[in-house]
């Protein structure tokens, strides 16, 4: 198995950067970049094994998005059961006037997620 992949960005070979110039004399070309899959932050199974940068990855997604979505279309919303806690507390806002500002207290509610059931199937 090779230690690199060719970038899958559909426009990678057209981007005018010095890292893509190949050839000698008058036979120069812009070539798709190699992606080193053994690089420490590219190792594993992530998308960075197939794209040289963000631009190439976005170009690929924009070109192939409908086909990717067709593989596993989302036909309904997903839900995760949670438990929430609501607490009232005193907060402050400022009232501005010609005489300066005045700090005014008011009661508000903070909603906090206390637990998430990620094992709901």
C-alpha cells in the first residue's frame, strides 16, 4: 500500500500554486498534489487522507454533495433524550440616560442540560 493518495479535489490540478508545478522547460503542468497519509495529523481514517487542504475538500463536497446525501438520506429528524434543569437567578442590565447609566436587576432563567442518553439506539 502506498504512503500517499492523490488529492480528490476536482480543481486541485487547476489551482495556480508553486507546489503544483511539475515538468521541465516548456513542458510545465499544474498537477494534483500528493497527500501524505502517514503525516501525524492525517493518520487514521479521516478526510485528510484524501484532500490537500480545505479548499479542495469544499470543492469536492460542492461537486458531489447530492450523490453523497443520496447514499443515506435523512428522512426524519434524529432525537436524543435529555434531562434539563431550569434555575432562576438574578442578572443585571444597564439603563442609559442623560445622567449616565444605572445597573438594574431582573430575574431570568438558566436552562442547563443535566444528562444525555446517548445509548437510546
